[in-house]
C-alpha cells in the first residue's frame, strides 16, 4: 500500500542509491531513489516508504554540479522552487541518472510528442 500522498512506486523506471544534500541542514545523506513517471521519490532504504518527492513536471534542468559542490559524481535537479544536489558512486551511475531524469522530463513534458515512426528505443 502506498503512503498517503504517494502513488505506487513498484516497477520503477529507474532506481538506486544516491547521496542527497538535505535542504535545511545541508548535510549529505545516502538515500534510495525511485524514478517513476515524472516523480523522483527518495527513502532511507529500498524497503521503506518514500519520505520525499521531487516533482519533475516543472524541472528546469538536470546537469553536473561537481564544481558547485566540490563533490565527485555530483549533479543537480533544478525546479522553480528548489535545486536538489545529489551524487552517485561513480561516473557511469551519475550519467545514467542524468539520462534517466532527462528522459523523464522530456517524456512527460507537455511540449513532447513522439515522432510518427515511433523510434523510441533508447
């Protein structure tokens, strides 16, 4: 059963561990992330109900943030309200997350329409 305010996050589009900077104390905390549709959920562990959500519907950008934070494999997800910083365990995971989030942003954008030939195999 999904937690109140959260939809079912089974069968995610992408999931895994990242270390996220907390919004208020600016401390780095390891969290389990689940990307489902245009929402990025995070929890203390893979079996826990999510305690946070980043809505990608209005996401402005997802890009590398190593220079801004001084952390290797770091990237940011910027929305009109907040900028979230998180880092992966290696460069491949960082690139995979940026790609997955970027695809979710495009896929759920109101401006997006798949091409008529249906070449969506990536």
